[in-house]
C-alpha cells in the first residue's frame, strides 16, 4: 500500500472513551501568531494579534461578520498574507514562504472546511472526496476508492459515493465537505463557520462530529464561528476578536463570566454600569 502524506491514520478509526474534550498536555504551541497586522485598502482588520494553539486543542475564534476571523485562519495556508507579524507552525516561520512549493507540506497537513461547503457540482460525492487524493498522491484507483469509503464512514455517510451534491441536504453537504478535508489525513483542521445556514439540530450534529474527529484523529482544530452553541460544545479555548484585537481569551465558562462589552453583546446581555460607592 502506498504511503500517505501523513500515514498515521491510514485505517478506520474509533474514538477513545471519554467526552472528546480532553486535550493532551503540551508545553510548546503547535501554532503561534505574534503581532499580526492586516488591513485592506486602509481598513484595519487585525491590529497586533497574538495567539497560541496547542496540539490536540480545539480553538474557537469568535467575532462579528467582517471582524477578521477568516482572514487570520486563512494565513495558515497562505491564502492571505499578514502585513506584519510572525506565524510559526512547529517553530517554522511560514510568513517567509515565497512559493507554492514552500507551502506544500503544510497545506497537505491541513484540512480546510470552507464556509458553504464549496463542493464541485459537476462531480459526484465520491469524486469530490477523491479529488485531493488524485492531485497529491500516487495512490491507485482502488486505494482511492477505499479511502473515499473510509472518509465517508468517518462522517457517518457511508455508501453515498454516487450521489450528486444537489441531492444532499445542507447538513449532508457539510459532512461531505468535511470528508474531503480529511482526505489526506490532516494534523490540523480549520472549520470556517461549520454550522452557518444549518438548523439547530443539524448544527448540533456537526458539533458532535467535530468532537468525534478530535477524539478519533487527535487533530488540532481551529473553528471560526459566531455560533455560541457550537462554541459551548467544542471549544477548549475561545478567542473573541473585537476591533482588530482580542476582546476575550479563555474557556467557555470564563466567557460566560466576562464583563467585556463585546462578550455581553454575544450573550445578549446589557453592559452593567458600575455601582457608585
């Protein structure tokens, strides 16, 4: 059997016992952002952002639409470049990458679930999932078919390879897109608004799937969202972008106790005026 870009998870996987929220202790961050600045046509989006993400952690990045959440995460795969600052993955400075060849290894190790799923309408479900395998590996057609079946099983959609994206519900499309992002057995998964446009029940199913994949695959996850229910279910750590900086960083329990005005807006609470002494 041919080796994969990351062959640790080359067979069917089952999650270990537990909730899926347990994060292994790590001294050094897998991903470090330092002093990240980004502006578009004079509009400042990020203004000196720092963030550490540790191996096996699920980091949720919250913020309003247009606050810079996706801008920040897209820098990890070279879709956007910072105007200033440092981004390191396992100690490697990725802002110094100058070509697609430089980015290749990191991109192959990173799964990206795009907002809205972004499936190819002209391809079947199986062809969508097989596409990155055909582009980036030397696996045989038989091996690719087997791996496509494996990835669909991992997102609880076994046996739908021949269906067209248009035949699927929104939740099923999101799962197929996630199966495609798992195609090369990534170490890092970026979820861009994974529950956007889904009803609450389907959104909870996607949240539970994110937890399952974290436990089963030991991946490091970055979730971009404004969905507090999703955040409550999956987050080990939360960072809330506010006016280009972090308005809050901490756990969900700490988020609920924060008095930061933007946190209170997310929680649909009014800022409390200080009681005169």
